C-alpha cells in the first residue's frame, strides 16, 4: 500500500508539473503573438525602401474634387512670338539669357503664354511667364520659384520628346488651360508646402486651392 501511495503521489506531481509547463507554454505563445500583432498595428512612420515617408507629397494627397484643366480653358496662340522685354524689370535683366531662350519656344501655358523654368540649385526651379504676343515678362509673386524636396516621383510628369522644361516635372500645365498645378514649396516658404492650384488671370497667378503638407522636422 505504501509503495502504491508513493507511485500515485509521484504521478500526481508529474501531472501537475506538466500542466504548469503547458500553461506557461501557452502563455508564452500568446505573449509572442500579442507582441507581434502590436508591432504590425503600429503606424509606419519610418521611410520606405525608396526613402519616402509620411511627409512625402503623394498622389493620394490630390483631392478627388481638385480643379481640372478643362474648367479653365484657353485658346491656343499660333502666331509669331514677340521679343521678350528683359530690360524693364531687374529680375528680367538678371535672367535675360534664360528668358531670351525661352521666348523662342511655342506657347505652352494659358493660350499665348510661355511658362519658362530653369534651375536655381538642387531641387530648385525658377519660374517666369512670358506673353508671346507682347513680349512682356512676369515673375509671379508667390510662385517665382519652387523647391521639390520629398515629392514622390508618381506625381512628377515626364516631359514629352522635344519639350523644353526644367521643373523636374513638379509643374503641371497645358497650352490650352489657365490652370497651373504646383507640387512642392513655392518660393521656399514652408507654410506653402504641398499642392498649389493657380489660375492665370489679370496678368498674375491666383491661388484657388491649396492642399498643405507639413515638412519633415529632420533633414534626410
């Protein structure tokens, strides 16, 4: 009887130990699964494989009801280009070489205007508008330049063969429309970073809509 009682006691202890081990094993697996789920559920604030992050201006930032080119139609000009006035404005005198070169191009914006662009440093574009009929040159306040740091390539347009442009594809415009869409930071002002919709009217660019995008707090 004593031997049998000892065997029963040992068996009971082993069963209890097995239950504790099984319970701990289940707890460990549950803990690992919960931790993994928590990691997956965290927002992805880091940069992706292409270096883009939550500060990047993307296709998804474009509103579904954004202004359309056809809503601001303009009649295309096909006549001869006038010589540009590069004397009246100090900025025009400074960039006279670029402006004279652009003035020979066909109008590419708002009917009879030439949207001229040239580089001003890394990811920077200077912007001017030339009237192909009168030769008058405009340097539009609020959009005399554009900086395109952290703009996704999916929103940058590719230039057509033979087309002259130096805006990195960050300016969207057409010869038959007065609408200009700008991706980036106009005039380097961080409060204007995002997507800007301008309309050319009364010899100036008027911003009709703005989708802000905060800049990164750390440089890349």
